[in-house]
């Protein structure tokens, strides 16, 4: 949808993108011991840097990467803020993440030199379609767990909240007109929040515990000012993960391109998106945040709202930075109950998977052809069935990366038949 959006509409749409990315972004620092405030600030700042590098053309939001968690935890261990060794370990993580970001930069230069065409040959539609389906479906269990469970147990109340949220999203997306059609996620979250009040699902502890201005906290300042150290063991634990996330990055940009209807692999170029992601990761590492990565949740929001204006993402990036600085606002968003975010996630992740199906249909791939059937089947089962494969004690290959690599190999090795693509109807 191409439109001249007013500042009010951009503000509303930007808030929706923040709500979509918030839960996953703050989960990484919660599990690794890093600062939530710094993480949110780095997500916003990294997104703005990404948009600068990609000539402000790609509507992508960068949030904290789950792929690097194992490596970060391996370096930090059980050490937490206040422990005597925490800052030293954080400095080692900073150095390793900067190296990981530089790996992205090197690959960006390499792709620029060899040309996009050679990269594109590795990613035909019979690979990208199923990989995008996997990206959406791999997230589905997370959505269901949030939607149907509360405090670790199945809850009919949680199911009811989820149904209300889904009903609002569907009703507004299908029947609403004008500006209201752009706000299904925001309205659904408000409705879900209100329904949660009498059910006792609301917990305002995050709001009460948060500082008004996070960056006035001396502990956060200490983490930002800690200088990176480049220790071999930390670099070996964290930096090689970038080789895996590079593959996931290509899949995410392919998905975003399919949703928007523009080939961002060509313009501004996959080399620029990789460069932007790498610089954002290095910057986040320098400031004390986790690695950044392109977020499928926000691509799902694009698919729901059909508003692809990159400036909306930049509005969301500024909001994320404000949430990092203004602790009370961040606490308010983190108080959104799981069944509400879970209901939203069911829609977002399903939309991503549907984009993969659309790629297969638009390219008229014939699934009566054994080659197509084999490649797609193996990608889907490996991608969904395999969580991860440990390469070393700290480096793992995700099922998504494994599925993408196997799919590329099969597509390159297996000969294309004359019937691999359906003929156009006269």
C-alpha cells in the first residue's frame, strides 16, 4: 500500500511495530544478564543505522538476536550485574560481538565483489518459499505457549483472552476502513489488556521497579563505559555464530521482499542489508547490548497492515530508544500479558508462513514434479523438526540454517525437469 501517511498515522503504526518486537527483544537480555534498557536503545539505534546504510529503502526492524545467546551465556556464565567479575566478562562479550559484526562487513564486501547474481542462483524460489514457511512455523510454538498457557499451565482464561485478541485483529483487518484498518494490532492489544483486568493477568511490577530515566542508573552507565576486550576464548565462542545468522539474514530479507513486493536483494542490495546488520551488531556490542538481527515479527506487521513505508519503522526505532531511556514506559509495555502477545503472534507468524506459500504460487512451481516435492519436503521437515545442532560446546546451527543450506545444495545438484514450472494459462 503506497500512501502519503500523516504524522499521526506513522506514530500509530510505529507503536504497533514496537509492541510486536518488544517481547522477543527484552527476552534476550533477561536470559543473558545484559541490560534491558541498553538492549532497547541499541535495537532502535541499530535500526536507524541499518536504514542509513540501506538508503532508507528497506522496512526492517533490528532486534536482539536469539542465535547469539548460547555464546554470550558461555562467556558470562552465571555472573550478573553486581558480581565482581561481571564487567570483565561483559567487556569480553563486547569485543566478541564487534568481531561478529565485522564478519558481516567482510561478507558484505565479498558479495559486492562477486555480484548478487551468483548469490541469487543459490536461492531459487523452490528454496526461498519453503524457507520462509519454516521461518513462520518455527515461531508458532512460542505463540501457542504464550496464547494458551499462563504461569506454565494450560488456562481456559488465557484461551479466552487469545480468542478476543484474534477476533479483534480479524474484524479490523477484514471489515474496518480508513485509518482504523491500519491499527488491528494496537486495537487488539488494548482489547486484550482490558479483558485481562478482571482475570487477574495484569502484573504492574515491571512498571513499579523501573527507573524513570534508565540511563541515570550508575550500573547502566558502567556497562556502557566498559571498554571492549578481545579475548580469544570469547571470540571463538561468539563470533562464529555470525556465519550461521548470515544465512538467516538472507532468508529474512527474502521474506521482507516478498511481503513488500520489491526485490531488496537487488536494490539497495543484499550487500547493503548485511553491512547494515553487521554495523548495528558491532555498535550494540560496543555499547553493551546483544547482537542485532532482522525481526520477522515486524515483517508480519507489514503483512497485516499492508503499509510498507520504511519511515514507519524509523518511528518505531525512535520509540525503542525512548523505551530504553524512559524506564517506566518500557515497564508498561513489558506488563502486557502473555495471552495478549500470544494472540497477536499467532497472526504475525502465520502471515510470514503464508508469504512463503505465495512465493511458490507466484512462481508457478509444479508440486507434481518429484524434484520440487523432495526439496520442499526436506526443507520444511528439517527446518521445523530440528531445533539446533551443536557444532561445538558454544556454537550451534539452527534448524533454519541447516534447512536453508541443505535446500541450496539439493537445488544445485538435482537437475530441473521440463515440468518443474507450470505453464501459464492462455
